[in-house]
C-alpha cells in the first residue's frame, strides 16, 4: 500500500538494491558447485549436495540429469530407480518432456523389469504414449509391469487387452496373449469384456 499510494503520502520509493535470486540462478550455482567438487575428486560430496538441495526444493531438469549421471557413475542402481520414479512423475506433468520420459522409462526397465511409477496409472499413461510413438516394445513392457504390480486394479482387464493386442502383432506370442486374457477374463466387464472375448475367439485353434 505504501508503494501504491506513495504520491499521496509524499513518499518516493527507491528501487530495490538487492536483486532476488531466481530459481534458475540457484540451479546454476548448484551445478557450478557440483562440477567444482567433481573436478576436485569429491563425487560423494557432490551427490550429498545434490540430495540436500533436491530434498529442500524443486530443481530444474538439468539438475536431475546431473544427479542421474553421478548415480550412474557410482553404480547405485537402487538410487537410480528411486529417483527415476520421482523424475518420471515430474516429466509427465509436461507434455513437451514425453521423449525424455520414455527414454527414462527405458533406462529404469533395463535396471528392473518390474519397474513401475508410484502412481500405477502414470505408467500406463506412459505406455500409451510409447505406443503412439511407435515404441511397441516399451509400451508392452510398461503394461506388463503394471499388470504384475497391480493385477487387481479396476482397469487391469483393459491393460491386459491392450498388451495382448500388442503381443499378437508379433509372431509366436499367441500363448502369452492367451495367458494374459484368460487371467483377466473373470474380472472384465462391459466393452472390455466383449473385447477380451473377441480376442480369445481369434486365438482359438482352427
């Protein structure tokens, strides 16, 4: 209010003498400090500094990427998976980050074939994005991981139908597709049930 009515009050405010630090500035300073520690041969200190900052505030994708590089160098697969779940959630909030999200999912699945996101629906959403981008193998692996993790999820029959259709596009996968569909058949309802029945009928031996 003082600034808004300074003319009435006969007050002439001066411009702030101290510029507030922006998140970008803080991230760049953090990156510089971590790089300096790495140059000095102190990777453990660099990782500790990154963990401390990431626990206190949101950081930029560049900071997350550096953290993953250091974890990879340290061979810490458990931390890579834990961070992968967090980072994927953040990437999925921005459609412009789809390509990086899919690459990250591939990295995590290569570490653990049962890798899933904290919210199982996020993993399924990512699987569908992978399918639309022609990454059928990644989409299938994400769907099957979701089914192994949450087989009683209300949408699991639909996931099974999606996965079965992907399997049937490749030769020699009929048995795997039938297994998925048969397991979810008793829990399917409505349009999904019809879809599963049609797929199973198509799999019947002539």
